[in-house]
């Protein structure tokens, strides 16, 4: 048996049969490289575990213990990070976990700082939690602007929070230990709490540092799941993890918050974390190859388009400059028949940008870039 290639198994015809939003949102002449789903089947262990549930008619309420244990072992194995069982609760998904943590650590109407351009639901989840959005934009290098973060938090005073995306979506930047420790120090000095989204972490090829593993992070909360790394977005189950000094605050969360994680989601994500390492390594290798291919395609067909090439997720944050106006995704869809995510939805700094999902086959990636290139002629 040759090497596993999760992102090379399907043809376009295979993928057109999918009913998930990525492949059903647009007409059949559009190549969808937008929402964060991978064009791959989940690990075999997931399919087997779900098949056994169906065969038994085992569709009742889920038990979260095995999921917690599987994540703790995964974190120890992949990142040398020790997660204690009393620090973890289950939630429906990462966004629910973020909203829950924001409500725990701030008062109604408090400011929550984000680092735009950033994952669009961050804005919605802050407002849904009854808080207000403040911004400390990324620097010109696409990384955290720590001086700006300090300035913003100082102006807000105690009681604010910082909602951090780690790795960063859409840029793919992987924050260093020094950067994360600086975030912890600045937040502590300014009386702010930190809440972190680490959903893309397992996809980082090397160098990922869990926020709760750095100095000064003991009052923070992290929300995560196996869904992005193992392509399980439709199988809902997330985890909210408290730092050592925040574990006692979990008691304030009503049990109803934990009910949203489904039996199928819990079993699928437990199986992925327990027996999915070989699949994960293979998909990370395919993504690394796709990044190399995308760089070559851009250099050949769209040399004026900028891309920093961050490897923290399977999303490319493309700077189209003056090629297609402030919202390049619109003409690229209309005339190039390629669906990208509009940069405008990511907040300040999203102008003239679009996000491309390269977790697809090399053939579709090449067709998409060629299609975009044709409309500039």
C-alpha cells in the first residue's frame, strides 16, 4: 500500500454529490474554494465508529468522558501539553465555547478586543454575548501588533477581554511562544482576560504552542475541537478548557450549555483524536504540497497577488491589490466562476483581499487559479 493522500482521493464529479454547504451553495459551474471544509473523507476510524453507532441504533445522549480523555492524550502526544480533566467541559462547538467564556470573564457591555482581519463570526459571537467589539489590527507583517494591543487595552481599562485566534484565521500565522507570553503579560497588566480559539491547531506542521502552556496564561480560556483538522464540522462537539486559575469559574456555567455536543459528534471526534494520527499527518503533508503548488501557480499566473504563506491552517489570505477593487471575491465569482471568501467580512484590513481554501485536490486548485487569472486579461 502506498502513502495515504486524503486530498487526492476524489474527483470533481465525486465532490459534486456532496450536500454540505461548501458544495451546494453555488451553481455547478462554480469551483467552491471558500468555507473551511476539506475535500477529503474523515479518518477510517471515524467512519467505523459512526457505522457501529448506527448499527446499534445507539443515538441517545452522549457521554463526554472519552472525548476529554482523547483530547488530553492528543495534546500530550502532539504538543507535550498536560490537560487536567477538571479543567474541561463539553460545548456544542467552538463558537459556543467562545461565547460562554466571554460571558464568564466580562460584564454585559464590556469591550472584547479582536485582531482584524479575523474570522468573521468573532464579531457576531461578541455581539451575541452582549459585549462590544474593539479592534487591535494585525501589523503590516500580518502578525500580532503587540504595541497596538497594549495601547488599545490600556485605553479600555480593566474589565475588557482579548479574543485571540491561534493560529490566526485568515492569515495562517502561527503565534510564537514569545508573542503568546507577551499577550498574557499585556493582558494581565491591563486587567483584561484572554479567550482563545485554537480550532486549527492540529493542522500546524510544526511550532504550535498551546496558549495555556505559556507563562501568565492561567486565567485564560481556550475553545477547541477536532472538527477543522479532521473534517468533522457537521459532527458537533467542542471543548472549553480553563487555565489553572480559572477552573473554579466553570462551576458558573449552567449544565444546559453542555448539552449541545451530540452523541455522533462526541464519538466521531474521540475516534479522530485517538486513532487519526496517521490520517492527520497525511493530510498535513498534502496541505504542505498544496501550499507549494499554490505559490507556484500564483507566481506563474497572478504574480501581482500577495500571499504571506502562513501554514497555520488551510486558508490563503490573498492580497489582490488594485486588480479587482475592494472586494475581489465578487468579480472572481461572477467572471471567473471561483467562489472565495470576501475579505470585507474579516473586518478592517480585509479590503482588496479574499480568502482561498486550498484543502482540495491539486487539479481543482490549478483550475481555480487559472480561472481567476483569465479575468484580468
